[in-house]
C-alpha cells in the first residue's frame, strides 16, 4: 500500500536529535527483522542478488553516470564473487525480513518525538541476511559526505541499540560492496 508518510527523513534531523533517532531506527529495524520470514513473498537472498549484480556489470546498467570507470566495477564484481560462498554460509543462519535499502532518507520520523512514522522506498524489501540492512544504515550514518550531523560513533551506537555489541565487519563490508551494483 502506498500512501503519504508524515514526518521528516532521518537524514534531515538536527544534530542534537541524532542519538534518539539512532535508537528509533534500531528499534524499527529490530521490529522489521522480527517479522516471520515465511510470510514474506519477496526474496533478496544472495542467490538472487549476486546474479543481478553480475548482470548489471555485464549490461552496464543500474549505475550512476561517471561514478566509476567500468574496469573498477569489473574488479569489484570479482571481489564480490570471490567472497560469495562465505557470505552465503553466514546468510543461511541469519535470514530476516529486510528493508533492502535501509538508509537515512528512507526512514521517516515525527519531528516532535523522533519516533519512526514509516519506511519508504521498499522496492528491495525481502528475505535476506540482517546484515544487508545493518551495512547500509551504518554506511549512511557514518558517511560525513552523506549526512554531516551523524558520524561513525552514531553508527556504532545504532548497532549497540540494535543489540550487536560485536558486529561482523566482514559481513558489513560484503553487503556494502553488493550495494555498489544495486
């Protein structure tokens, strides 16, 4: 169902509200990730997304113009394919319902309470490893060029609020790399 979602995107909050926003995002991701996988009709497992990445490189589609030279995408794809089997082994034990593009612009908040009022841009929603969402939201938070009021410490705080005190850096890196092709 598509409808207007009241509020402001998480990328537009003032710096003094960042800790409350990070906690709210962790809460909504935990709630989304607790939905029954069996009831989600959409698949975003690596057996689906990695072939899409390879096809994007072969067809030179789904990329921003002038983002990178093509040989760089070919090198990144080779890196992705080399680590695929390891990622699939981890994925098998940690499947949840994922947003698929859990970045700050896609989380909408009430500007008075900073409670999440909705999630938008759900075109990549589906069953996947929870690290897909965690990798993208922490990249969005930690990037000084994307969202200046946030920083790496806020990404760490979000992961702690989510319940991860010792996140798997390799899985985070893998899903950020995969996102280069989506």
